[in-house]
């Protein structure tokens, strides 16, 4: 993920509020680029109790909402979408929940890959 419009300290504050941590933080021009991870040895379960060590779609949503509380015009680029400010994010992020992140044999929508919401 990369974000334009916030400092590393502000992004770390957003991560703490949501309960995730930022890893591999680096600057790339006007952007701060990083990976969002679960804290510690935490994992989440989905489908048949499979363990997944990754932040879910809802977790990314919550993190991005915290970012937009600080700067509503921040530009955010993820693997699934590019958001041009808070209003654009709120209108477009629900559609990313319908992206298939599963396999051909076992399709899985990103919004269904956890049991949190």
C-alpha cells in the first residue's frame, strides 16, 4: 500500500487505533509505502478454520477510514484500488469486496474471507 498526504508517524498512529502494524515502511517520492500486518502471532480464521496471517478486507477499510480522519484528500493506492480522497473511497470501496481472491476451484470474495463483519 502507498499513501500520499500523511507522515509515517500519522500512519503509525492510524495503525495503532485499528490494531494493526506497518512493516517495511519506506518513502517513494511523495508517497509513504508499506505493508499492513496483524500484530504479533495473531491470525484470523476463515473457511474450514484455515489460519490466515493477513489483515482482512474490513481491517484495511478501518485503517483507511482512520487515514481519512487525518487527511480527507489523501491519495491511497492498494492492490485492489486507488482512492482519490475520502468521498471517492466511501463510494468505491464496497465494490472491492466482490473481487475474487480465491482459486478456480474455491472462489472467495475478499469481503467474505473472514468472520469479523
